[in-house]
C-alpha cells in the first residue's frame, strides 16, 4: 500500500520554489505562535459549566452569525472542494453548495433548539425520553460523529504541511501530522467557546479576503474575462467534453444519480445537526437571535461557496487539472498551487500569498478540530459524568464537569492524531461521509420526532438511534468505499454487495421508520408531556412562566 495523497516531491518543489519556501515556512511558524498566544489571552477561567460551554449565552446575533459561518469553513471544504471542482468540474460544484443548503436546514431548527434550553445531543434526546439510556446513546453518537472528523482534519493538516515544505514521502507526512496534531491539542486543551468564537470570527473575513485575492489575480491572467477563464479550465481539464456535465466524479461513476442524491442528503442533513453546531446555536441569547445568527451565517457562507467555486475553476485554468492530479490525486493542493501560479516566481508578493493561503488552512484546522473536540467533550461531561455524579449524591457536580472538560478535549484530539497516523497509508476520506451519515441517520429523525410528534417516546428514540447506527456501520462496511474498487480501503478484496457510496438513502428512511415503529409498539407512552415540550420549543419558556429565557 502506497501513501494515498501527495505523490511528487519534484512537482511540489517546483510549484512553490526553493527561494520562496524558507520565508513561507518562517512566516507560517510565526503565525502559529501568535495564534497560540492570542488564544491563551482569550481563555477564561470560568468554573460554571454554562459560562464555559456557552459563553453565558451572551453572544450577539452578529458575532454568533460570523462564528457559525466559521464552523462551515473547515480544512476539508477549504482544500477538498476547490480540488474537486478543478478535477471533476460540475460534480465538485454541486458538492460546494451543500454547505449553503445545510444552513437552510439548520435555520428551520435553530429557534426550536435554542428555545428548548438544551445544547447537547443528550439534552435534546432527553426532551421526550427519561433515564440514562438516551443520554448514553447521544454520547455514543457524538463520539462516532466527531472522532472521524477530527482524524481527517488532522490528516489533511499534515499533508498540507508536507506540501508546504516540499516533501511527500510517507514518513514526512506522518511527522507533519503528529506535529500539527500536537499543536492543535495545545490549542484545544486551553480553549473555550468564547475564545474559539473569536478565532472563528477572524477566520471568516480572512478566508474570504484570501480567496478573493487569489481569484482576482487568476482572473487578471485572462484579461478579466470570466468566460475565457472557464474556457481555459475546461480545455485544461482531464476530460474537456465531460467537465461541465455530471458523472465525472470517480467515486460516483456507478449508479451516478443515486450516489449523488445519497451523498447530498447525508452531507446536508448530517452537517445541520452536528454537535458543534447545536452547541453554537445553544449559545445564542434567545431563539429569535439564533434565527438571526443563522441568516447572517447563510449570507457569509453563500459568499464563501461562490469564492470556493471560482477558486476551483481558476486552479483548473491556471495550473491545469493534469498538473494538480500529478501532485495530489485528490486535488487538495490546488489552492496552494493556484497561489503559487498567479504571481511571478521569486517575487515577495508570491511568497506572501502562499503564506496567507497556508495560514488560512492552518486556522481552519485549528478552529474546526477545537470546536468539534470541545463539543464532544461537553457532551461527555454534561450528559454522562454530571448525571452520574447526581445519582451518587455528589453536591458539586459543576466542578466535576469543568474539571473533566479539558482532559476530555485533549484525549479526543490525541485519539484523532493516533488514528490519522495509523491510517495514513489508506484512503479513509470516506470516514467524513460516514460521520455525517451517522448524524443524519441518528440525530435528524430524533429531533424532528421530538419537536413535532406527540407519540414519540423512549423506545422509538432508542430504536431509531441504535437501529440507524447499525445500518450505517453495516452498509458502509459492505460498500465500494471499503472493498472492490480502485479507491477502496482494500481494493483487492470484494465484499461490496451494497452498491452505493453512502448508506444514507437506506439508513435515514429506516431510522424514521424504526422511530415510528418503536413508539407505536411501546406501552409506556411519551415519558414527557408533549404539550410542555411543544410550548417550550415554540416560546422559549415553560407553560405559565414569564419571559423567555
């Protein structure tokens, strides 16, 4: 098995240039150090869980809207989406707009989530089901969703760092992954929601500005004619006749319409109910401010998607799909390759632009991994440890929650680093799709039933969560992403009897069905009064209470 991504030391070295590499790496390291110092200054020493987890629910709609948009700017979207557009054209573009539709779905749920007063999956699951089993189910789902995301983010960070220093050997990628992972662990271990929110807010304009500069410089090479740029992108693609048509994406060549539909459904629904987004919605002041934040985030992400799309086409036009593929089979190096190609060699501006793109990529890794790990640790501390402390008669449960949070974040990040190193020789990018599929299957149906259906109860919740999770695991194991195809984990083996890349078209409807079946066959009824839950999610306060909280 050979390393999966970067493939050509010579191509990498030629792309950046030996003269530019030294200043770029130096400036990049300075940026990392300054970022760490800044995060430490933003860290608070709160001993109250809600102030630590949610910044005291004091974030304004504008501030939280920018932070919410920042949650959508991960290193996966920042590097993979332009690469997919550069290599696969239309199919990459359709993947880019999923993030925008995701916020549309979350916009419909945000006010209800915030009005419920809950900010973890365990709390939301507990709206209609009492006992420890729903909270444990929520913790299991949170862990399965977050750990693959952390792993792939750190893997991408290590590969990008290896590209930046001009080396693609397997051991260099591993060393870079470990070093970047250790840096991220340091960030994540001291961060809280308020501190990471500031960094998310800064990341948004910095990312938009960087992509805009790169795109404008690329457009300038074609006399400011967008049509000429697009024509060059088509002509320099690996398949000019099919570049602007669906079906070029290698992972969905078979059963293309169903594969495309399944992939979009999973990404849109799963990302909308990711634990870190639910936590951020919970940090809003009120349900209405949560909706305003989502509206602001939607506009910002729309600009981000537009710039991602133009960056992808510009990379194909300026660098060429063949060159991008020769350096990186998945196209993740395309933003840096584009930054290196739009300005003359040996110029100071070129080194500065490459450095800026690298810093934005690192900031995306830092904020995303910190946010995901923080949300998972909050879920474990709040949904598992705190109820256990209450049952054992401990009086100061808040101190125990806060104490467990930091080690929990560090352990999750270290586990992600370990998995990234252990799987560095394998094409495990499908784990991102698996994680979002688990969220779409195990969380989205439960939230809809909890908010809208009077008959939903504990048995329906557990059947939906565990039944859907079992289907996700089984169908993924027997899918083409694991065996039987050139891009599978084990291409020489053949047990891929499930034909689609993602289980979503089967697992999401099945989870809805199991939730319904479990509820109607249970004699216990709903453990919580639906009238009170409905009033709470609509108004933000209990029946007979005063102003919304």
